[in-house]
């Protein structure tokens, strides 16, 4: 990440997406999709294991700037869903 914009910065989006595309370009879609599913399932399981009082606490983790872990889970779900629909429509 040295010398690069923060991954969440708008100006870095195309660069990081290009890196991701390059990383997976040589793999077959079923393999990429399965790896994504496995990783996202693990992410959801980890989120489900967090106690509700921790999950909804918006001050516990100051680096989240007022967001709670549940917001991170929701945002990640929405982001994954945003990409999942066009990818599955394109590659099956």
C-alpha cells in the first residue's frame, strides 16, 4: 500500500479493482466463484458469532468513526451483492 491511496478512497477504486481483476484473470469462473463463496461464508459466520451488544456498539471501535460492526457487515453484504448480480449474469 506504500505510495498508494487508501483502498476506500474514490481515486483508488479503479486501481484496486484492476489489481483484483489481474489477480483472478487466469482462473476459471467456477473456481473464483467458489473461493469467493467460501470466504464470504466464513465472513458471515464470524459476524454471526459476535455478541449482539458488541455487534451494535457504535463507540467500541473508534477507527470505525461512529459505525458499529453490524454496519460493516451490512456494507460488505451490499457491496458483494452489487458485484454478484452482474458477475453471475455474465459468467453463470
